[in-house]
C-alpha cells in the first residue's frame, strides 16, 4: 500500500479487528473503514466471558459459542473448525457489507476470504492464498465452491501456485502468482532509524523473525542454539515476534540454559535495524508460502539459513543463502560453518546489496490484475 499508484485507485481497508502496530505505517491515501459492529463482536478477542454471560445480545452469545467451539486439542483441526463455525454460525449472523466496489480482495485464505465472497458486493472478487495450501489445515471440499465463485485465486510464489493447481485442477485458469511487494528504498531508510540496544557487537549475531507458533519452528531454532553453544563460539540469537508459543519457547531457553545467548524480545514495529546489523538470519520454518521476512532480509543485504520446506527454493539459492535439513543439528552445523567463514558472508552481503528491486515490474502485475 506504500507503493501503489493512488492516482489510479481509491482503496478502503476493512479489518476484522481495527488494531495493530502497523496501522500507523499506512499511507494517508488508504481509507481505514470502521469495522461493522457485528464483525467487531464476533472477532473481538478482548471480549471476556463475564461480559457475555447474561447478555441478551445474540452476537455476544454467538461469540461465546464460537470461542468455545475453537477449543481444540489437535492443531490440524483449528482451521477446519473455523470453516464449520463460519458455515453454520457467522455466515448467517453477519450482515451484508453496505458498500459496493469494482474489486474486493480477501487478502488471506479462510474467513476473511469467505467474508468477501459472502458479504461484500463487488463486480470482481479475488481470493489470496498466502501459504502452501496443503499445509493450511483447511478442508478442500469446503473451499471448492468459494474458489469456483472467485474471479481469480492469487498466491505468492510459483511453487504455491503449482500446489493450488494440483489441489484444484478445475480452477487452474484462475490461479496466478503475484509476488509480495517490498520497497528496497523504504526498507533501507527504516533500517537506519535507530541502533538496537540489545546487540553485543563482540558476538556473532543471529536473528530470527516471525510469529511464535509451530509453523515457524522456533523450537528447532532454540535446540540448534543449544548445540551451537557447546561449540564455544560467542554468539547472540535474537528472536523478534510474539505468539501463543512464547511460554513454551521460553521454557526451552531455560531448559537448555540459553538465557545469556538467546532472547525473545517480542514484536518490533521496526525490525529492520536488527536485520541491518545481524550477521545471519535463520528461518527455521516447517512450511511457508513465500516469506516476507526472507524478501526483506535479501533487500537489506542479510544472508540467510533456511530449512528445506517445500517452497523455500522460490526464494533462497546458494548465491546468497543456505538451505539445510529441517532439524537442529543441520542448523547448528551451518551456523558453525558461516561463523568460521566470515569472508564468505561478506561476499554474499555485497551480492545482495547489488541486486535490483523490481518494484515497478511487480506493481504492473497488480495493475494488470486489478484492471483486467
């Protein structure tokens, strides 16, 4: 939204929850809509059970039932339960959105896309899929009719597009790949706004960025740190992000006695100074669609070590990064190698800095879609 041509478009942004640290980064041209009251209530995680019990508001009661329904003991059932919750509950309760648009985008798979397809009036509707679909935990049979109704199904890497075409072959002509857009110029400027106080310049600096959830594999990263520590190389591993696994991951840090070298520092509105000053970025993910973090690291001249998840080669090659097996031992061994071969890291950094950022070419792909 910071790169799009606002002479061509008027953009409304609707959020299920109108909050988040990145709101202030939105340009003034974006009209952030007031979230409808019914949408607020059904997706408001701050509404407590005490507020709900005894209420005569049917939406509050539906919110209670929806939250209760989401209590699961199997991680692979969470998104399927959200589909069921939408089908039998929220879809029936939510009003049709009053505005009419030329194009409406459901900018992530699941409920935001269902909302666009079921509740928004638009001449054209597009669904975005931001992950390897086979790893999303969604029930394909439920998504099938939504994909049939969508004018386009957009995903963020060529590998993800191939997976979607394999899963939904009858929709192949609708599926296309559009890259996430990041501006190298903007990232560089933001990376120079401050100097992180957490870094110790005398140590080898490792960085990881992402939500603290199972997908990102930070448990693997912490186990790798435990192995790396035994090699007696002074290092500091900073993990930026927040999520439901914080307590579990902090427990692993305590278990392996890593407090002196591994830190969970929470969410940072501007993580780019950390990228600028790190020696290496480690992405320990179990799966990804196309990682924004890897794109940003590349633009800021930061080499990466990434685990060998199915779509990783869409973004990482041996010219500027390393792909390793998805286990702690492989990550630790690669950290040992790069820490002992700093000149190789410097060469990779120089290569990355020299690469062009084809923002205009990427934007033209979005224009082609929006104006087709």
